[in-house]
């Protein structure tokens, strides 16, 4: 016997502790709280999925994200919930439904669920657990006569460790978000991208002398040639003039 067994309202105390330390919740075969136990119903998977989708469409704050059939025949329904207690933070909820046939060829639908709160802390005040409990409680009320107990399932199922156990393993692998990195793990390095200096482009402009006049009534090719010749003449350096001075002698 542990010390916690002497505490009054032990279940409520455990819920309060988990609400301050975890932000994810999932169903299992042997959960900490009975409300998170895997559900099984004597109904086809189409009836159960239609009930879940209908509740998501009518409940305030619930939004349907997707509904599809995954590998192995398991149907998944994803929804998003706006938490009023957490001032509108989102909770991602996933329901997994798997149908199998019993020894009498009657359908048995197994329902799993997991919820993750998008919060920057380790605790979500139990909002992820309450989201799952809300949907499972509604199914228990609607399919009260069709709910299958654990001992009945063990008797009716053809393979208790087959597909149902594989689907359960998918929901057991729910990890806490924002977990601190273990000690000794390499620190992340920042990658810096250096920009190359932009090459400066110098635009060369060709100027035509202003005093050059085109030759009238001449083809454009001759005008272009004459302009180019006159521009070349102007660019040539002028020759210096030499004056020779001589003295005149009388003979």
C-alpha cells in the first residue's frame, strides 16, 4: 500500500497532478482512469463514425478536419477543438475505429482516441482528457445496449492480439509536446547565409557631336558613315604648327 492510498479523493488528486504535468491523453486497455478505457460496440463502423461526425458538426467549438480510412482498414476521424478554459487554444483530437467479425460473424467496432493540446507548457489543466471523455460519454449513452464488456470481447473475438492490438499501439505512442532535450545532446547550430556583393554595372553611352549635321538627300547608311568619320576626325589630336624664321642676308 502506498502513501497516496490514504489521501481522500485520490482519483481527483491524480487528475489534478496529471493536468499540470501532461498535455496529451489517449485511451488504452488499462488506463489510469476508467473514463479513458477503450470502447467496443456491437455496431458496424459506419454507424459509429456517422455518430462521431454528427456530434462534431453540432457541438460548439468542434471542427471536423478529416475523415478517411487508413492502412489496415482502420477509419480515422480528426477534429479540432477550441478550449474555453485555455482561452481559445486548440486541441487536436483523433478517433480510430476498427471493425472486426466475431465468432458469429457479427461486427465489433473498437474505438480509440487521443488528444494533444497545442500549449507552450507541460500541462493543459486536463482539457485533452475532458475532450476524449466528452465524446466517449456521448457514445456510451447512445449505444448503451450495444456496448461490449471486456470479458464478452475475449469470448467473442477471433484474434484479440491481432489488428486491434496493432491499432491500440498506434494510440499508445503519444508523447508529450515541448519536452526538454536530454543532457549531452548536441546544440543546434545557426546557419548564416552570406550575400555576395552586388556587381556594379557601368553603362556606357555613345554621344554624337552636336555640330555634326547629316548629309541631306543621302541614304541612311551614308549619313551614319559620315557622322562616324567626322566624329573620328574630331577625336584625332591636331598637329602643332611650326613657323620657320630665316634672316635675309645681302650678297
